[in-house]
C-alpha cells in the first residue's frame, strides 16, 4: 500500500532542513557537540546542484 498524503510535520521538517542556519545548527549539535564547525554560509543545496 502506498500512502500519498503528506502530513504537516513532514512539511514543517522539510522547511526547517532547507534553512541553512537550522541545518547547520542541527549538524553541529549532532556531530560536534554544539561546536560551530559547520557554517551556514558555506552550505550548498544538493537540490540546486543536481537539477539539470
């Protein structure tokens, strides 16, 4: 069975992860114990790179 409905939390999560600041903070917390190793301005979206 394939579920085609998207719930609000899925959409909210995707919006947050597209925000470079939020994504950098999440990764810094998860991988570097909160140290600011990943800078938002250094991030590049793979969605932008992979599109023809």
